[in-house]
C-alpha cells in the first residue's frame, strides 16, 4: 500500500516524530476520502483536481494554516510517489502556500510562572513533585513536549548543570540548568526510586504507576496548573516554551543563543519572539513617555 510505504519512509528515513506522522496520516486520510467521492485514483490527480480539493477545504471553513499544512503534506507525498516511479508529475508542486496572518506567541508572564513554581516547590508527595518538575523543565529549559517525554535521568549532567536534549530529527543540544531545577530533578528521582514501581521505565517522567508519561498527561498537568495563574484559553505545554524564549529575549539574551537553546534549525523560527519584545517596549513607552 502506497500510504504505508510513505509512512515508513517518513519514520525511518526522514525520522519524523510520532506527532508529525500522525498529522501526515490525518491529512492523507482526508485526501483519500475526497478521491473516493470524486472517483479518482491518486495517480490520476492533476493540478485542477488538486486545486479543487484545497478549495473545498477552504469552503468547509478550514484555516489557512491547516490548508497550507495539507498542501505541504500532499506535495511531499507525491514527491515520494515520483521517487518510487508511481507517478510522473506532482499535481501539488505548483500550488503556492496561502498567506497566513501573523500570530504572536501566547505566553505566561514570568512573574506568574515564578509565583506558581514557588507555590508548588515544597510539595513532597510523588505526583506533586513530578508535576513540579514537569513545569520547571518546560519553563526552565524551553524544551518541546516530545523532548520532555524522551528525557532520562542519565541525560542530566548535574555537576556541569546542563542537560542533553535529543531534538527533532535526532539533533542533540545541551541546555543549561539553574540550581533550583537541578535540585528539583534530583529530589524527584530519589522519590521515584522509593515508589518501588514494577517494571519501571527508564524515562524521567512517569505516571503514578511508574509507566511512561504520554502527551495528554503532560498537557493536563500544564493546563490544570496554569489555570491557577491565568484565565487564557490556551494553556498548552508549548506556551511554556514561548514563555522561556520571550523571557530570555526581554532580559537581553542574544537571538542566536535563544535559537540554539530552542533547537531551531534556522533563525527565522526564533525571530517571532522579537515581536513580543517590541509589544512590551511599546507598552512601556506608552506608560512612561509624557506624550504617549
């Protein structure tokens, strides 16, 4: 089956994450449903049908971001089919991405995060200590949810106060650790060992039964704790990554250094945080300048 071969290519050759593989699977599933409706096979699709499919998504109310992702997914899929000799032309090759409205990253103010972490820092039961470490790691290092789930205790260099992160496409990077975060991880690991879990995983973050943590679990931990300090709807783990980067930039950190800490492939992805800093400066200017 073509789709199955394509997924194997993405997983083993491109080394995409599970999250990305799921996104591709969902996009292709929707596309093949469309092909069934118009009674066409994938190799019969031309530029006109490709445009018609994307237009139908627009009419159904799909966002520009969603349509652009779909276009990218299908362009990659047909590029793979070309490589394998199943099609001669890529019907999505000439379709340009729609212009997306710029969105500023949503963040939690550092004062609120510091207050939240201080509030939970003295909890001694296992679940609370684990949740505290989750929040500290996400806000204190800016790592991705997928990177957090892969962390092992052996990835920490406590003497050197740094952590080895395995990022996208297996790219490694070191991120510094501050003393309270080092202490929190050491205390949590000691407490975890005392739980005497059966068949315990080697992953750092585990469930209350010692099994590997999973994305929804981390999402719920972050969501439930952030609602203590903010009423904003978006309370995902990625907000803490945004907050980490914005806090560093506001304190004068070099943009290239932030890029390295976040594990971005290029500077363009990091530059979005400069917009938040500009907005902050405008707010300060408006409050402080006599003619503002």
